[in-house]
C-alpha cells in the first residue's frame, strides 16, 4: 500500500485542478480514448447513407464535421454517442451542411446540460414513458440494472 498516493479523478479538466496540480504527473483519459472516439465517429457516420452522400459532395466539410465532433467531445464517449445520434438524425431528415454545423454548435459540451437539452426537446408523445422510467429509477434503493428497468417497463406497459 502506498501511503503517499493521491488521486484526483474528474471527467473534465477543471481549471481549479489544472492550477493546483500544474507540473505534476497526470493521466489524461481523453488522450487514451481519442483513437477509439475517432474510430466510433468514423464508423457511425460512414455507415449512414446521408453522410456518404455528403462526403461525395463535400469531402472537406465531412472530415471537418467529424474532427469537430471529436474535438468538442474532450474524451467523453457518452457525449460523442449522443451528439452523433443527433447529427445522424439530422442527416436522415435531410439537414444541409449549415443545419448540421448549427446543430453541433447548439449542443452543449457539458453532459448535464446536454441531458437537459435532450429532455427539453423530447417528443411530447414520449414524455409519459420517460416520466415513468425516471420514477422507476428514483424509487429504487440501489442503482437499478438496465434489465431491471426494462422488465419494470415491460410489466407496466402490459397493464395498459
């Protein structure tokens, strides 16, 4: 056991920690996940027919869009997943280059703000189901598994 070992773990680089630990050894998770994030973005977008067409029309812009997503992610996979889903939805809906760039710029970089944005823009027909799922999670003493939530949702849905 190392009595002198200290860890400070954060999902984003906070200036408070940057200042306090300047010049100290550190491990930046986003440096380790960058290649995986880039691969995820590349594979998801290249599997989308709308993006493939965009690549043919605007090869420079399509690479720039992917690079912007990767840069803004700051190593947070969940952010990449949610933003990629939003942009790919836009492509499926026929968004133009300007629309995609606006969509990317409008999406918050902070996960909590991104979740608020997603909930605020949730299709009204899904609000009741979302509320029920949140209530299921909230009523659990421990963190429920996805299987538990899915089973509770199925059980509840079958009563309707």
